[in-house]
């Protein structure tokens, strides 16, 4: 009987494999071989160089940052803040355009939640005319979760994208500081 048990076991194993092949088309699993463990290394990211701006180019960039900060401040507090401070960072047509937008928001009882940010890519003098020197500051305007809410705090509007390519025209009058006079956002994320 003891010689019979190994034959039955071998015979059963062979039948199981043959049955598997004939009935389901499966093949028995080959023996598993493991590869030796290899240590992974993570490459150290190389920081991108920070642009070196000329003094006037940096002043134009600073004007854009001040403009965005003032727009956010006014948009968040339409009923309680003076819009006069906007004239310190902006000139026409930007001032007229934003005042129209803010009047429309006030009529609807809306205000802004959140704040945007801007990362410049280029800043260069574009032209000089009878008003002063004009600069184009280009970069990426990040709006994130900045959105509009109504008087009850219910979200009524929000950005379709989290970032936009933007170009700001900054005027440096012959006397006075730098003022954003135009801002254009493209319908393309960055």
C-alpha cells in the first residue's frame, strides 16, 4: 500500500495538469524566480534659475503684484473699502474696466473669495509715448480656488482653469510711479 500512494499522487498531479490543459486551455504556473533587490535612487531636482531683472523691469513686475493685491482686496471687500487706492496702482483703461466689473458684482451682491498670484516670465520696455515708458510684463496668473459668492456665501462663479497666461501693460509716467494700465488674460492655461 505504501508503494501505491506515491503513484496515486503522481497520477493525480498529472491528471490535474492534463485536465487543466484540455478543459480550460490554462497552463500550470512556472516556478517563480525572484530577482535580487536593487536600490532605487531619486534624482535631485535642479532648481531653475531666477531671472535677473533690470531695476525698471523689476519695478514693472512689482507694480503688477501691487495691482493684483489691490484688486483682490477690493474684490473681497466691495462694500467696505475705498476704491480710491486703486488709482495708486492702476491707470486707465484698467481702472475704468475694473470699476465696471465691481459695480456689476455689487449689483448682484457678489464678492470675491480667495486671492490670485502672478509669476512673471518676462518684463521688457515696449515703447515710449507722450504718457511715459510702457512695459509688458508676461507670465502666469494663478487663480486657484478664487471664486465669487453671493450675499449668502453661496458660490456663484469660479475659474474654469486654475491658471492663465497673462500680459500686463505697465506705464511708467515721466513723473510718478509705475501703474498697470491694461491686463489681458489668455484662454490658455500655463
